[in-house]
């Protein structure tokens, strides 16, 4: 049985909930059992945001992720708050453009991705989240453009349909870094 528990975290406006929703939809497209649980402060943009995602071969009993296998920290407060909760042997993906400190733990794999800088350099300043998701999928061995495209078509709204290729490009950048 394969179950991945993921926690996406950062400031509101960084696309935390979108990234989590994408991963959940990708799981659905692959006929997995999924759970997506968003959480954000009352401020929304600029406030804290996190999103718990579980993708499993078995039914998901609870949407709560207390010991994530994968943590995405897109800002320092998120890394400070959730670093200790990652399961031993798990992974942390940190946006090294916004997080200058290194992870203190030695029992997990850590990936420092300058996602915000890469997004800006490539003319997609709002897609640091998807650069990190591309890196996650690559490291998990789950990078499949057909499934990625199908999931993106589900989560990108009709009025933003023109963003499909840009999101794919962001994910490719993440997978290559």
C-alpha cells in the first residue's frame, strides 16, 4: 500500500491551496484515494496558509496530516512551524529564495529550490508554487506530463485557461532543478 501525506505551507497569495488542489486532482486522475484540507488565516493574502493532502491506494480515514512525508515550506515561518513534524525519512522542499536558513534535521531529505527567483527570471512571478510541485513530482518519481496536464485542466478555471502552458512550463523548470 502506498500513502503519501503532504503539507503545503506559506503566505496567502503564494498559491499554497492551488498547489495542494493540483496534487489531489492528479491523484484522482490516477484513480487514487485523496483528501485535500485547506487552512488559512483570516487575512488570506499575506496571512498564513497551509493545505494538507493525502494521496493513497487505500481509503483515507482522516484528512488530518500531523506527520507529513512531504513538507513544502514557501516561507520561513512555515519551515519554523512544521520542520519538526516531518516523518523520519520524509522530505522538505524549501523555497530558498525566501528561506535563508538550513533545515536542522538529518533524518530527512531536504531540497532547496530558489522557486521565487526562478519564477521571476522566467516571467512567471506567481508560479513559484508550481515550480516546487514539479520538483516534488520528479523526486517522488511521479512526473508524468499526461497526468499533469489532465490535472491542470481540472484545477485551472475557465477564465484562466490561457495559464495551462505557463503552469506546465513552471513544473518543467522545477523538475529540471
